[in-house]
């Protein structure tokens, strides 16, 4: 059967696959086409995330000419729980590091609650990402006549518009991303 998948950057790709193919194999095929590792792929079908790699397309309800939406996982920006656990163990094994921690809440979490420690690490990463984004915006706004800054701003605006248009198109006219089947209904009218 033929399925189509589209990416966040509005790339459209077609795949010829078997309905009994498992999701993990589909992700491997998608990796060859997009370069996105299977671990970083999030696939959606009818706004439902496909999570079980051992399920087949048929089990997910994917049929001929269906459309899948591919989103790249932001996991590369967030530390994994195992990485946070390693950091926690490292900090716990060195009392001098525990004393050097500037945040007592983080030290307490490292001692008593690994899941809270992981959540705090993720919050710190998010804040750092937001700070970097704000610094980039400030740098771009510092010299409004810089050609390179204008190109970056233009590219950012273009990407936002592409994503907004893609979202709107998927919501209001999904038929433009696949084949429309004609339904003929026989009706009986009086006289």
C-alpha cells in the first residue's frame, strides 16, 4: 500500500509499504529519506501519536493513501533520565560537589528524590534554552541593518509561516494531502 508522510518543514514523501510492517521498520525507512534517527521521530496518524514500535500499520488503522505527520523529537535538547541519574550519582559520590551546589533544592533532590532531580535538571535546560533564544533575538535586534541578521530573521519568519500554513492546511483541508474518494449515495425523492 502507498502512504504519504509530511514533515514539520512541509516536505512530503511517499512510501510503498506493506500493511503488516511494524512501526520500527517504517521509522527506519523514513530515516533513509529524511536523515532523522528513529529515536528522534514522532509519528502521528489522525492526530494520534504512534508510540508502540512493535505494532503494525494495520493495527494502527493506517490504510492505503493515508497521511502520517512526522515531527522531530526535541529529546536532543533534554537530558535523558539515565543521564540525570548518572549526574545524580556522581554528585552524591562527591561531598565537595554537594557543598558547591548553589541551589539547595537541587542538592536535596539529588539526595532524596531522583525523579524530582530529573525534573529540575530539565527545567534548568529549558530556562537555558529560552535564555539562549532571547540572546539570539537581542543579537539580531542589536543591528537592524546587518544583512546576516536580516537573513536569519527572514528565515525564522518564513519557517513560522510554513508551520502555520501547514497546520491550517492539515486541519481545514486534509484532502489536499491525499486522495479523495468519491462517495455516491442513491437517494429517493418524492415524485
